[in-house]
C-alpha cells in the first residue's frame, strides 16, 4: 500500500476553510464613517429664563418677602414657605381657598408672581391691596396677595 503524505489529508479541509473564509462579512467601515459625523462636543446653551440660572442664584426675589402666613376671611389662608428641595424661587404653598378645601401646591417664582396649578388651572399670586381681594373684611389692608382679583386674596 502506498502511503500518502499527511498534508494531502489535511489539504481538502484547509481549502474548504479558506473558501468559506472569503464569504465572511468584512469590516463595517460605514459605522466608523457615521461616527466621524458626530461633533466632538455638544454646545452648551445657557437657559437665561431658568430660575436656577447662575446669574439668579444669589439674587433676592420680590416673592421671597411673601414667605409666611397670609389670612383671608372666615379662616381662609395662604401659607408660603421655601420648597423642601431648596431651589431658589421654588415654594411650598398651603392654601385654604374655600371652606371645604385645604390643600398644598408647588409654586414657582415668575417675576413678581408665584405661579401654581390648582384644579388644572394655571394661577398666579401677585401683590395687591385689600380692596382688590373683593372682601370687605380686607378692604382697608394694603399688604395683600391676590390669586383671583375680586374673588380670592389674603393679607397681613
């Protein structure tokens, strides 16, 4: 019997491997090309309207002077406190706006007002006089906050 060299036995398997290797997926250069189009950094845009913007961080707001309890007629009140998160211009509001409801709300300073949402309505607390509250009980007061002119207000 004639002996064949060992490489002749291996050669068909090696040839098949090389042929199949040519069918393998090549390197995906498209993904690298896509990455090249991504900017190295994103531009930081300063939000100057933000309550927490650096320029406003140490500035006192007119609404900061409203912290405390404000009273209305028949046991109604508005209590304004700094929010527990400590963010400037954020307030925790406790309010009894009618004889049947007492609730808390989150308020946010917006210029010379504090905005909050009650019953799905965007409301603003602003300074005013007792006469603007609409209550005879408060008519002679000058240091007041108005939520709804002629309907809802509180004074000190």
